[in-house]
């Protein structure tokens, strides 16, 4: 197979090495936007031609396939260009930056009769493969839940050496889509079930000057009822072993990549099935698997369409980033607590924050992904008004739930929900009765 490598960074170096060791793969050319980087890469890995233009490489070279190790936002356009030229494509994960792009590119490959693989190489890992095949064979019985933990460590160089890592629009996200999706893909492949519900949170705990998360946690509920938990981080110190745990009615499986990739079973003794390709490393097996798929029509473990479920799950967790934070004082504060409790119990992360405590430092709990709700009958509460400038600087969305649509809070809310009542049930029209009932009803709605 004549291969062109696009993107001459770290992961491409490992790919070039394994291609060099594979007599059935000839790396004919490489490409990088830095001609110096491309030239050095070609010299190091004995590649005859190098380019600083992707289009020029495709025009000049006779290739069977391209390997794309480029920023996530370039996956769609570059893969589409290769497909239109009749070239097969091996993409580094994720398949594309968004699920919509991924579905489009898969459709394009089917229309053109082209093969597109995604290098979720852990499916070719000895331990991950044995775990997944045991689950798929029913050796663990019905699966109750699974957990995967990705405690990576990255320093500032990770962002400065490749600035696109820090950019949300270019990368699509941080640790969850870049590191965590490897283990999540294995679990979803093993369960062979679609996620029907997701919840989760992301955070920036160490790297505050970037747009993406360095910590993410999520829970998926699968169509068969199993729960999948993921924790992905790039701030673990020191870096720890990657792990997957799967708990079934008959037994348990636990994978770890340290000191070497391995899986251990408790309660059952299934046969450990090896990946279909030989090699010392999962990446080496994945590359040979792709070659055999393109040239010999042997099945590849990660065709494009099978890389879509993990991207859908990642996007679903990302959509759960924000929480609903509700403020109120007096009787409105009590209603706010009730609304927050109801929303949390029905799957919307939410909590009540007292405005006085917020003014004294607890406003640090609020992030730019959150939505704030102010509850106030008058819309003029002195305790709420001082919080607005700080919340505006954070860029949070503000919902004003008030009985006075012409109030200060209503004027400064992005959305106004009217809880106006003509009078209270109290004969003196003083005690909050009707107004609090309306606020509770609106919160439940």
C-alpha cells in the first residue's frame, strides 16, 4: 500500500516507524505546512518525497491512501478532499470535530465506495480487545455498569507547542475528546449498545488560560440499561494507569495499561481472544489492519461509522457542561431551593446559592457555562443587584423570574419569566402566598 502521511508531529512519527517496519506499506510522501518539518520528517523516516501543500502532494503522488494526523478542525475537509480523489483514509481520532461532520464524511465514503478508518487503536490493544470480546460473547452475563478512568498528565507545553489544543473551535474539546474517548470507545464497542441519556460536568482546574477542559466526568445510560461512567483528566500528578472496569451478573473484568496492557477477570474464566493482527503495539496492529482492509478486503476494527457512537457520547456529555444556579432571598430563597432540588432529581445539575454568601466569595462556584436564575417578586432585591456586574463579566446567561416585568432584574435578564399576580391570598396583600405558589409552578414547568 502506497501511503501519504499528512501532519509530521509526534503521533505521525510512531506511525511512520511502524510503516517503515512493515514491508507491505510504502510511505511514498509526507506533508506538513512547515516545509522544514516535512523535510526533517522525510529524512528521519526514509520517505522519498515531502511537501508543504496537501493539494500538491495529492496531485503529484500516486497513492492508495492517506493518513491524517492533523488538528481536529481539518479532519473533515482533508478527508473529504482525499475521498473525492478516490483515496482511502486513515484518520487519527476523533473522526471529525463534530458528530454532524462525522455523519457527512461517512455518507460520502459510502457514496464513493471509499474506506475510511479511525485510529482508535485501543481496539487492537491486547487487554482491551480481550475484555471487549468477552463482554460481547456474554461471558460476564448481563452488564450492570462500567467505569473508565483516564488520569493523564500534561504540562503547559502541550498547549504552547500545538496551540490548537487550547482552542475550542479547532479541537472540539479538551481531555474528554482527545484522551478519554479512547477508553470510552472500547467500552461502547464492548457493550454494543447506544447511549440514550447523558449527564456530566467539565472543569478547568489547572489550565485557566485555555478554552478547553482539563477535567471531565460523565455518566451514560445505555439502551440496555447499563450505566457507563468516565473520568478523563490531563492534570493527574503523577500520571496513572488507564483503566476500564466492567461489572456483569456473572463476573467482572478489569483492564489496565500498566505495567503492560492486561485484563483480569473475576468470577469467570473466558478465553482471552487476541486482536486479528500481529505486532508489538496496538498502533502497529491498527495500521496493518487498515492496510489489510484496503488491499486484501479483511475487516478493520474501526471503520468510520463505528467511530460515530463515541463522538455522539462525548458531545452529549459536553452539552451537560453547565449547571443551573438559582438565587433568591426570603420566601423566594425557599422557592429557589425547592426548584433546585426538583431539577437535580430529574437530571438537571442545579443548586441554590445564597446571594449574600455569593457576594462574600461563593460566586467563585459559577462558571461561564452555567445559567443563573434570579427569583424575586419585586425584581428590585438589594441582595441580588450587586451580583449582576460579576455575572456579566463571566458571560453567564441570566434568567429573571419576577413578578415585576418592569423591574431592574427584568431589565438586565437575558430571559424574563413573569410570575406576576394581581394580589396575594393574604387579606393584607403582604404575606407571599399566591406569588410563591406561581413561582413554584413555573419552576416545575
